């Protein structure tokens, strides 16, 4: 059962210049992305830095217009609410408020996403004040319960964020995201700032909470080994477009798109017998999103590119149980 559908989502940021700060160009950060999320599923969204994956997450929870002046968003983000489907991308700030409690976000940096002037209790309690009618005693009990769920004690609620380690801060962020009984959680590289041993703890915690509360995750990351561990399906992004999307194990073991192959070949393998020649070395650098190549955005670095790749953006086609945006594989 689908809980979220992203249909042809595009996000463009203006580039200004001159004395009067007029628009002189635009960055096509997301350029026609479509996918869906099933109830209780984890969809991993992977790609290089700057490919637009974090922008997709922020567009889904509809916070981009508050963050960036002049941003242009098109396409649909259909959330299947119990009262009926609603297009979140078309809602303004006030219209979005009833749905905020159902969609929450875990941010990338646990050191900057928590207010240093607020105690842990105040941080976790704030969504309850905004989205529920609970009294102070109920909120206090809920905060203690949430902290227990993420492996912290109720006694730590009176402390400030600077008194915690990075892994503990991310647990606080997870507790805050769970406060309003959400249906969908957008996890924007939630473990990239943490040590490897702490990453495993946070990932296992997220999986336990998903099983207990029936959560649906959009897990954004660039570390493919982490994504493989937690995801049911994987979507690979490059320069604002989805290159390949399908079952996690199938994409990890037999990637089809040339970019997916290159991305997976760069994953370190702890095996001294594995040849280094297996790595795919891409030519050139990632194109500037202001001057994105015509047609397939990957064609300037692709080892199997044809002249016709410059004509049009290749559509996603169903091949071997996954969708691939390349006619030559």
C-alpha cells in the first residue's frame, strides 16, 4: 500500500547577480524525479554530494520555500492521508500544518540541528506543544518514554545538547522526530557525521523503531553499505535525475546503469584478494547544475554514451525487476 507518491518533482533555485540582485540563471537541483514509498518500507536514496537527494527530502516535507527565497517547485508530492490523498507540494505554510505531525525529518548534523539553548526535555517536548493538546504532565511523561525508546534515561532530560556525544545527539533528534507519532520519516544522512561503531547503533535503533511503530523511511545517504543494510529498495540519483531504482539486493549485486556500476565499484571491500581493477574510473568532473548537459546528464562521463544520448532525457524503463534510465543496458 502506497503512503507517498512523488510525481515529476522539479526544484529550481535562482542564481542572482548584479547591483539589483536580478535572476541571471537557475540551478536545476531536482529535474523531474518520480518514485513512491510503501507503508512500512525503507527507500534508500543515494548519490554523490550535490546530486539533489537532500533537496528531494526537503521538498517532500515542504520546507524549501521557507529556506530559500524564489525557489521554484513543480510536480506533485501525494501523501495518502487517512482522510484522503493530498498534494503537499501545493500547500502553503498554514495548509501544511495539519500534516506536519505525520511527516518528520532527522537531520544530517546532530551538532547543529539541536538548539543549544534548550534542554533535551524542551527539544523533544516542542513538537508536542505545537501539534498536540497534551497537558504539561502528559508531555513530560511522553518525553521520558521517548528518551527511553532511543536508549537515553529520563534523568538526562534536564541536560543541554553540548553535554552529549554525537551519537547521543542523533538519538535526541530521533526522539524529537518520533514525538508526534509520524507515519513517514525523512532521514537526511542521519549517520554520516558519526563514527562507524555509533552508525551501527543508530541504524539498528531506527530499524527497531520502524518495526515497532510501522514507520516508513526515506533514507538519504551516500554510503552504499549503510543503505544496503537498512533499505528494501534503492534509488540512485545523479545530477537531479534518478538513474536506477529497484530492490536493494538486486541493485547492489548487479547494478545496470553505468553510474550505478561506478558508484558501487567505489565501495571499499575488506578483502585483500579482490582486484583493484574492478573499480570503474569515470572521466571528467560532475557538470555544473547551472549548465547541465542536454539529454542524459551522465553522458559527458559515461563509458557507453552514444551521440543520441544528447537528444532527450532517457525515461525510466523496466528491466530485470528494476527501473533504469538508460536504453543501452
